[in-house]
C-alpha cells in the first residue's frame, strides 16, 4: 500500500511524529539567541548520550563526514594508524585514511566475524609509533559488534595512540561509555539511534583527541573541528547548520532522555534476542557470530534462497523495507534493522512477515507460526 | 509575538508550507527506486536552474561545503589561484584556498564596493600559470554583486584557468546562465533561493572542471565529487543524504519551475528596487554601490545610529528578523534579505516596520509614510 512503508533497515530508521512535526517548523535564524538555546540544550543531551564530559560537536553531513572529521583532525600526513576491517564500513575508514596519506596497517576479520583484539594488542606493543586505532563498533554491513572496550583498553596503554571509533549504529543502542572506556573520538549519525532523519552527524572528542588535534596538519576547512569547537563554546556553529534538523534532534534527544539509557539499551537487547531466536526457529541462519552480534542489525544468511527475492516479496506484500547484503553478500543475506524508534510490535510484525513470505515461497523449514511464537514469548516474558 | 517571526535575513529564508510539509514526511530508504526517482527529478530541475547541460551534484552540508568541494576537486597543492575578496565570503574562500596549500593572489575591493574585473584581466594576461579564479557573485555580507559575467569572460581566454563562483545568494535570484557565461564551478545552498531550510548544498561542474578534476591531488573523501558523480549517474548518493531535505528540495524546485526563471528574476529585481528607493526616501543610505547591488540583500548604512538598536527594536516590536553587519560593520549596517520565498507584502511590511521604528527612535529624517509610499508605488506600478 502506497505511503504506508515501514523502515526496518539500519538507517534511515523510523521517526516519531513529534520529531517529524518539529522538522516542519518554520526555520529561525542560526545566529539568534533562540537557536543558541537549542544548540546549548542538544549539546548537553549529546554529552549525556555519549556519557562524556568532553565535547560533542554537530556537523551538517552524514556519519562518514563525522568519521572523516575525527580522523583528519587528530592525525598528520604519514602517521601510522591501525584500521580494523571486517565489513563495508571498516573498509571505508581504510580508504579515508589512505586518501589523506596515512600509513595504514589493516587488521582484518572475515565479514561476519569480529575483529580479534589480541591482534591490536600485538601491534600496539611492538610499534610505539602508532598514532591511532580506528575501528567500527557495530559493523552495519554484517551485524557484527567488535569489542571496542577491549581494544580501547589496549590503546590506553600505548604512549601515543588514540582510539577512534565509528559508533554510528551502536550509540543509542547499547552501552558506549566514552569516558569510562577511554575512547578518544566517537562518530555517529542522526538517522540511527537518534530517531530522526539523516543530515546531522556528531563527533565526540576527548582531551587526548584535542591534544592530538594541536599537532594535526591535514588540510580541512568544512570539517575543521577546531572551528566547531570555537563556535560551539558560544553555542553556535561555524557554518549555516541544518536548522530544522536541530529542531528534530532536540525532540529526539528529549524522548531518549525520557526513556533513559538503561531502558533504551534493554529494549535493543530484547529486540535482538527475539529476532535472533525467531530467525533460528524458522530454520534460517544468523550471519554474524552470535556472541558478537550488533544490538541494531540482525543479518540473516539465506543460503540457497536469493535474499533479494525474500526482501522484494516482503516489501511488495507487507510494505516492510529490509536491507540487503552489500558487495559480495548481495543476494546471500538480508538485514533487519532494529535500531532507534522500534517497539515490540515492529519486531513481531517483521518476524510474521518473514515467516509468511518464506512460507509463500515454499522455503519455510519449520511449522508456520513458530517464529512468531518464539519472538512473542521473549518479548512478553521480559516485559 | 512568539512563534510568529518573519525571516528577512539572507538565510535561512522563509519556507512555503508545502515545502515544510514535505520535510515532515516519514523518511524512505536512500537506496530504493523511490528515492532514486527523487534524485533524478531534482537533478533535472537543478540543471534547469543553473542553465547548464553539465552536472549538478547535491551534498548534505552547508554552502561552504559545496564551495570547498568545488575548490579542492579541481586544484592541486601549490596551484596558483586568484581570489576576489570584498566581503566576508570572499575572505572565506581565501582561507579555504590557503588551508589546502594553494598559492593565492588576492584581489581586494573595499567592503561595499564591487571587485574590479580589469584587475583580474591584468593578472590573467600576465600569468599563464593561474589555475583558477575564485569569486563570490553576490556578497551576502555587504549586498554587493560582482561582475561574474565579465570576470568569467576574461577567464575563458586564459589557457589554464577555470572560473569558480560562489553563487549562494545569486542563484535563483538573478540570471546566472552557467553554460552561456562559461562558469566552471558554481556553489549554492538550499536555504537561499531554493525556498527550503539549510542542510543541502549544490556544486555544478562544467566539463572543463571535470578535466581539472582528473589532475587534482588534494586529499578529500566526504567532499570527493568524483564519488558524487559516480553515484549521481545512477541517481544515487555516495553517502546517506539528508533524505527529508530532498523531499523539500523537490517541492521547492517544482514551485520555482511553476513561477519560471524570468518571473523569479523580475520579482527579485522589483523587490530590490522598492527596498532601495524606500530606504533612500526615509533618509537612510544604501551601503553597497547602487549599480552593483545584489538582488537578494540590501545593506543599509545607519551612520550615527547603532544598527543593532534598530534591528533589535524591529524584532521586539514587529517580529521581523533582519541581519546585522558582520565583523567591522557590526552596528554600522543592517541588512534586509529579500531572497527566495518573498512577496510584495513582505517588502511593504519590512519598510513599514523600519519606518515606524526609526520614527519611534526619533531618527526618521522624512515624513512618516514616505518610505511605504515609495515602495508601494514601485511594487504596484510594475505589476
């Protein structure tokens, strides 16, 4: 049915009416006290979300812009960095680092498997010239979560290196206590856990990251975080920001504060669990290592069935948009996004639709209704 | 009165309800055929607006991001460029060029005066190594319009140089026929003539600009236009774009096409004329050279009166937001934005409010009502 699509992709994610309505307000001047007040409030709430006393800066741009900003504001041409690569976003940060002339040591894991923290430890112990470790916390392309806490712990013992993390699909979904874990740079994007449309992105910076910034010589202007810091200290922006997106951000963050961090994390955990168990009950396989699975995205191996056929069928019949596999995984997996403004009903709906679709395609390997039964039991029990 | 503010600053500019409503739609996936269709339609209309057969690429970011992209995608470290500087934005492009290690020759004019095209001609004739000329067409900070057509003509005769223009407050306000004038790069921003909120920006690229891009070696990733071109050829984006901003862009551009380019340009011309004549009739002075005044912004010298007092008074009493002077012009000028979704009523309203406020402050040097009389005569006569 037209105009009744439900998004269950890992971004854009569903947006509450309140947030959409905020978006539709007449814009105001970005150099006014009224807008400064919005910047002040959202900045305070962003710090709460990141669990940091450091700076959280907002950029009008995508998550990639934020991650690039984190990299190019703390490093210099020729600097040695370690990049973790076990999915499409890991690959992207390697490309960014190389585009700016960094010397990149890549630690790989097969797509679907987590990065091995011990490999990071080994290089960090043996190379005192490493300036940064760059990893993706929740790998959106595969549904794997990497052990950011452990890797960050190893980075902390290194004399020079800082920890730069893409937390685009983990922040606002699971615990990422920036200061506690000693993460120096966290990048994220508005269309994920923030429950708002794409267009804003965020870079959190520790004091160690700012110290590194003092030495950084990579060229930049729009993504020069020192400009954002200077303006941000006056609750302002160096360039015209997405004013209406800020209206939405304010509402989204208020809703997050009302729910509370623990409740948000628990909700994502329950949704992941219900989704995973239902998928297995239907006779399908989880693509990502179950002990290292993202709170936000469940990737499903479809084996002999073309995943794109399942995805298309679910969109056509039930108006639910799921994500496909990227690159070599196209047709081999599909991905359910359960990130941001997602409730128990959405999970039940997605599982029902997947079950009905597999049945229609003659590919269901379990009695119809089993997936829903398993999901509903988990969802209701843990209430 | 709260919630009833009228924006008459040079950006953000007023936004039609239809555009705001589009912004408030539920986001859709940016990798879907439905979104590709929006990219296709908006790209076609952007080409119409730029009067070009070349590419027009959309970036989620501010006008500065677009202008920086234009510069760093066509030039290399150490390249010689000429920058025109007669206001805050001219200054900014000098900073961008220097941040990337370009050798910058600056041609200045006093703020409020236009750049002298003959100075560009002189340097271009004597230095065959110049790779680009960078100017601001409509200088938002002063309300001056520079002679882009003439400067571009001089650039065309040069063997190597390309013409890069900031048309942020001229595009969609006056004629900027990209192909006819031989402009190679045009940057613009959504919160100006496009009648939508800030958050998207646009870079138009000629074939000569793409040829220069092949040689360009400056580091970039988020602002790498070759990625936007590659994705754009499939009606897609390299990164998650501001999906809801695209909904708004589509509506704004449709409204512009319904009005037609000539009508849009005439409307801005009439509004400029009515504003200028009314200001003079009130005994105030225009800050910018009248023969070189922007179609979008009228800057007013307040001489012995503090411009900030006038501006604050108009905001408090009449809920109209005017812009102040920037840097050394703070308190010395105020600026009326008449750009984008502005009708005759808005002009009459602004003039009435300025007149009433000057009268209240005891600073009106003409009989009250004279400004409104002059403005209304011009507005009604030319209908």
